C-alpha cells in the first residue's frame, strides 16, 4: 500500500509537471518584435532572407558597431517580463538588452546550428519595462566575435522573482564596457570598478574611440557630464555630442597607478538634444587616452549657448564644397545601359553646366559614387566611407526596388526594406548637414501586375515625403511597370534614350532652389483666381526650364460655359483643354485627336489632369481623378497657359501643378483627393487672388501674366518659324526655311549666338549649343521660333 501511495505521488507529480510545462509552452507572448522590423538596424547588421525563420527574415552581421533599436514598445503595466530571443549561430555569442536608460542586461547564448540555418534557438533574460512607451536596444557585446543572428523577440509574463525597480530619470549612468568600441579598445576586469569592468588601451595611431548611441533625453539643453577615469597622467579627450563641435578636456589625474583604483572624476558641461543622442569619446590625436570606467549625465542649473554644428566630415575634407552633388546609388544611377555609361546623372550634370554658362544657375559640380547592385543596406554600409569622404553638401540617392529583390525577397517585403532603408539614409544625411534628394523607384523588365501595384503604392508614399524627389517611373513606364521597349537596354537598365528620359524628370533648377533656401512645398488652400474672358484681359503662362518630354499638368477650375481652359505649345501646333458646347471636358491634341469626358462642367470645382508619357507615347486625360481616355502620341511641349481670349466667360482657377513626369492612376487620384505630391514638381501655384503668380515648388521657375491674344497661346504656325528637324540632336544642322540674320537666345533672354543664312538652303549650326530649349529670332522677318536640342 505504501508503494502504491508513493507511485500515486509520482504520477501526480508527473501530471503536475506536464501540465506546468504545457501551460508554459502555451503561454502567448504579450508582444512579438520581428528583428527585421526594428526601427533602426545599424550597420554592419543587415536584414537577410531564409526559409524557416519567422517571416522568412532575420538580421545577421551583428558585429562591432551594429545594433537593433525599437523605440515604441508599449506596455500596459510596469514590471518584470521575460525577454525571449530567437537566435541562430554556432558557438558562444553575447549581446546586451537595454531598456530605456536602465542598466544593460547581458545574455550569453551557445548556438548549435550552422550559421544562417534554421531552426532558430531560444534564450531568455528578465527585463524591466515601464508602463507606457519603452525603448529596447539590442547590441552585440563589444568583443571581436560579435553577436548571433537575430530572428525575433517575444515579451512574456513571468513567474520568476521580480527585478528591482530601476532608477528613473537622472543621473543616467552609461557603463564604458557597453559602448561601441573602436580601434584597440578592450574591456578589462577590475574588482571595485563600476560593474567590475572598465575600458582601456586607447591608441592614437589606430583611431580609438568609444561611442554611446540612443541616449534618450527628455528635453534639450545643458547637462553636466561626469566621466570616471583611471589615468595618473591626466590625458586629454575629445567629447562629441551628436554633430556639435567637439569639447576638449584634460581628465583629472587618478591617485593610483594605471589599472588600479581609485578612479578620478572630471565634470564638463554639454548640450544634449531632446530625444536620442550620440556621445563619443576620442583620444585627442596627441596622446593615448585614459582608461574609462563609466560616465554619468546629471541635470544642472548652469547655462550655456547651444553649440555650433561641426559636420563630421573626415579630415581629408579640408573644406566642404557647398555646390557639390554626390550621386550615390546603384547601376542605373551610375549610368549602366547607356553608351559609355553616360547616364542620367551625367546628362543632368551637363545641363547644370549649361545653366551656369547662361548665368541662370550656380556653378555646380558632381561626382558619381554609385555601385552596381547596391541595395539601401549596402549604401548604408558604405555611407560614411564613401559619402562623407566625398566632401559635398548634397547627395542624390538613386536606388531601386529591383535590387531589393535580388536575393529572392518578395516584392512586398522588398518595398518595406526599401522604405526603411531610404528613411535611414535621409535621416543620416540630415543629421550631418548633407541635403538629401532622391530618385523614386523606376521600371524593371521582371515586374508583373502585382509588383506594379506595390511599385505604384511605394512611389505614391515617396511623393508625399518631405524630401526633394524625382518621379523616375513616370519617365520610363510602359503602363505596366516595365521599361518601354524602345528605351530598354536589359531588364534592369535603360539604354541611352531611357537615361535621357529620366534626366528630363529632374527639375533643372532644383539645386539652385535648395541653395536659395526654398523649402519643401506644402499644399495651401486658395481663394482662386479669375481668368474668364468676361473679367480678365490676361492669361497665365509659364515656360518649362528645359526640354520637356514626360509631363503632367493639373489644375482645378470652376466654369460652366464653353471655352478653352488651358493650352500648350508644341512644334506642330497647340494642344487645348476645353469645355465643349455640350459642357464636356475635352482634350484636343496638336496631332488632331481628342479625348472627351462624360463629366460636365456645371459651375462646380473640377480637378483636371493631363498626363503625357513621352517614351510610352501616351497621353491621358483625368477629371476628378477618373480617367476619361487616352491617345497614342508623342509631344514636346514648350509653353503652357491657363485662360486666354477663348476662355469661358467665367472661369475661376486654383491649385496649378506642373510635374516633369507622367503620373499613373493612383497618383492622379491622390492629387484629386487634395494630397501634395512633390516628385519632379516644377510649378505649384495655389493661384490665390492675392498672389496668383506665386510658385511654391522647389524650382526657380516663374509664372507670368500675359495680355490675351486670339487664344491662350498664339499658334506657332501663325507667329513662329518652323524648324526642321525639331527637336534636333546637338551638333546637327537645322533648316529655318528662310534666310537672314538669326539671333539665338536662352529661354531667359540671354543672347548666345548670331548666325547669318545667305539663302534658304543654308542651315543653322548647333555646334556651339548644348541640350536645351532656345528662342530664335529672325531680324529680317521679326518672327521667332523655339528650337529644342537634345
């Protein structure tokens, strides 16, 4: 009987154990944090793909300098939680978990699988989380072996003994052994030091420094920094906070010998920004530095001026070139696919040189530091090495969704990776005073219908970012996200003509506008401007700054009677947007075709958008974001107008936009919904009654009020010479159809050349002219003509 009861006890214990284990396994995490979705993934760490990992993704390359940072971890209640890490490695690896400004928690794992081979193993540590929003930073322990691959993290409730409640607020203590260590710096053990460790072996020949990142500060202002060091000689240190000017200090001498207690304390007043800060300690290049135990950040009543920004360009930059643009991207940005790699970056550079020669632009220089195959992460990995050493004030990022898919990544995930990577690249440029500009994603021969939808959604998102950007897709799209065949070199690259189309999408005066301090345009409500012929004797005109191939014109109008709402010039005549006798909106092509909407003008506001894809050879008319039809044609528009002598009796206008790119259905619908799309935007005029000619786009182009003639724009055939060929390739000759003296002007009115043709068989030379649009005046006949050179 006794054995029976003992047996029953064992059975009960086993059942209890199994139930406990089952309950533990069945516990649902409160939060799951996917490593690849961290708010910041700092290089050399990078997102990788692998079947068998959570979401098919993990973060590898967690070597010195890398970290993952989550800045919005929300908890309902404060307390101790289990932090479960899913990892992959072979052998022993170490990392730390830092919550808020609390002390780091160390985690050591011993992986048994091959690297990059699932399944992930697990390890857990206990962490303390505050109620509300928390930050969590995961960092490899500063050793040469680095950390494991990281798959995901789970936050679970725990029945283990609770951790002590960490100190909130100040002072904030930062242990030196948990900083990012560079050069010869090493973590050393010494009983009696804070946490039993310190950092030593500064070596001024190997650029030794330690850096604390993501130090969260509630309010900007002065703080007291205390540094605890072991140095009987009192060596100097440079302290840099974010990108402010460095502070030079001599640390106080410690009373003992090297590597012995006690430490000495040195105080210095520093300025910290609200939010996340980076604090770096560097030997002064004259001596090796001290041993560092820890630093503390204290509140202070002392005052100081906010320090000047010191751009962290390397010493090789003796000065920063305020008029230099670094093109940094992948193969298309480099020029691949074009003859002699003369791609869109180089074509645009030549345009900038031309503008300088015509005294309408600054003296810009460019460099191209693009590398074929680069993804956003690859550019992040080489960002400091390549961009900072280029010593320029501006960076033009040219990257593609296609490269983000090169390792087999699904397009939806590739789009997320691209968006996250581009945001980080933009932030890094902003943080050091480099002005970022970016190209949106472009076509790819391998895109299918689903890819195209993802591509359009991603580009629509980029259009609304508050950063200057270029709509490259609208220059080369075939209507399905692939290259127009005539401009394709291969599936990933355009040919020379394709690169030229992409160059036309860049606003010519964009960098001049940025240099002048012109800010990102915001959409403004407008009181409207009347251009109906019953009340106005003038119309609004503008001339694009350079050759226009793809374009989109959009405006809002309220009218009811028949008349011409807008018009534009081409070499073959005038294109018009009208209200016909039936009240319908009609686009009349210079090529004789037309598109008629079913929407009637009945004295209510309509959003009318005309978009032209030159490479594709397609024009589309939209009213209120709905496509009315399309025409196959190729246009080279040289001037645009709203209103005129043939305008409706009453016509009020507002929200005039002109983009140097074609726009798809999602983009046009967004404009009609009142969203602000900025990519390739050359003209944005709210058209208020008070300031009808105000152009808020980041360009230096202007609008003009012009007296009405017989139409909004007089027909070229009536008042202009017709040149042939037009457009013409630079260096080729042009037939003017008549003889006499011809003066050649830039579109801004500068006389560039004067040529005499003795008879009608002689032709105009373009040898001395570069790509662009020119106004040619015949002294003998008084006629003028527009000549486009490419």
